[in-house]
C-alpha cells in the first residue's frame, strides 16, 4: 500500500511540474499588443494633462435630432486657444449611425458645433482635441431623449419667463430687465403654481463646471406661490457668458435653468 501511495504522489508531482513547464513555454504575455508602450503613453499623457491643468467640460445629455454641442477647455494658464476639435458620435447599438462633426472655436477655449443624432438612446461621444501644447481625447456616454420628450426647461429668459420642473413641481423663473445683462441689478421672480408650502425658495447663481464664490438671491413672498428678490450676475474674467440659476424649494427640490448673459 505504501508503495502505491508513493507512486501516486510521484505521478502527481510529475504532472504538476509538466503543467508549469508547458505553461511557461507557451505563455505569450498579455493579449494587447505593445501593452507596455501603450500604458506608458497613456500615463505620460495623463501626467502632461495634470501639469497643464487641463479641464474639459462637456454636456451629459442631448436630444434626438440637431443639437448645439459646446465643449469648454481650460488650462491652468487660461482657456485653450487655437486648438482643432472634432466630435465623433457612436451609437452603442451598432456602427450604422456613427458620424463625426467638426467643432469651431467660438470664443477663447469654447469649441462648439451642431451635431445631428438620428435616433434616441445611448450614444458614446469621443471628443478629439489637437493643440500646440496637448493632443488628447475624452470619451463619455450620453442619453439622447426622443423627439416627444419634453425638455427640462422651456422658454428664452431674454424674451420672457422660462419654465422648469423640480421633482414634479412646476417652477417659472423670470429675470428683468431684459436682455439679462451682467453687472446690473436684476429682479428675480419665481412662481410655483399650486404650491402652498411654508417657507420661500432661493436662487443660487453660478457657472457650469466652475467653482465660484456663493451668489445667492434671497426671495420673499409677494403673494401665494409668487416670490421675488434682487441680485447681480457678475462678469466672468474668462469671457464665458453661460450661467445657471438653481431654484431650490423648501425641502431641497431643485430646478436648474441655464442661459447666456449679455456682457
């Protein structure tokens, strides 16, 4: 019996040794070709972006059909100027609708263009940026709403009140005088149709993707469901003109309105 057990142990030892030998002889490394070189290139690019202080802000939601897409690209020394930018839209369900759109520098660091998404659903967007100091890309996923999907906000603040939603509560915002201009005392009015809660909403003014000092408009009740306050939209030193007005209701529900101010 001891002889049989010894023989089996010797056999298993031989099999293990043979397995490791074959694995070592047949191992070809990682499947990705030039993985080491590509990994080093990726890490070098990220380090270059960090040293440059590169910041890229892109939209997270679009709609089926024509969209005006704006990408804001900044560095630690200011907006990225004179770069070439393009956007490739790729449908996750298949390549039949893939297409590429050029973006034009409309202002310092602001690259924009009209892109046409022929179908609703999830899309992968690839932003390619070629500049004198950096050549990089950004990928992200967006959901394109269908044509029959109501937009988050309705109206043009320079023409009249705009309407949005705060978790089912209709919020109507108006800013006067018009057009809405920076560095001018403005009158903010918020209407909440059907609202009978206690407390008043307030408005926080800011710029998308930028950390700014607090700029809050305190509203006081004028009549049932109607509130009013005064505030000033400052002029941004970067030249950017897109602002957001976030209306926060008692309880924390919010409606966000985006608009461009007149410098």
